[in-house]
């Protein structure tokens, strides 16, 4: 009876000590700052909104500004 219990404790200790089993650390932002994931999500949402303006209102004076902002939101590798 004691052997299975001892085996369980040893197995548990080894599983906790295994270096590859740790969870990925989350990036913590300082108060008032955004995490990289939050920044990327905001960039994607802005690009979607500006794209919608260009698509739905191409003759609007705001479309030219939306195109400029879309270009600025592209990563450096995708810029013309």
C-alpha cells in the first residue's frame, strides 16, 4: 500500500521538476501601457476600420486620409 503512494509522490515531484513543462510567461505591462498582443490587436482593428472607409466611401475626403493611415499601419516589410 505504501509503495503506490510513494511512487505517486516521486512521479509528482519529477513532473514538477521537468524543465519543459513550465507554462509560457505572459508579458506583463506596466499600468497605463499595452502589451504587444494588445498593440497588435489595436493595429489590426484600425487597419480593418480604415480599409472599410476606403471600400465603402472611396469618393469621401476621408478616404485619402484613411489610405495614408493604412499605409502607415503596414509592417516595414510590406510597405512599398
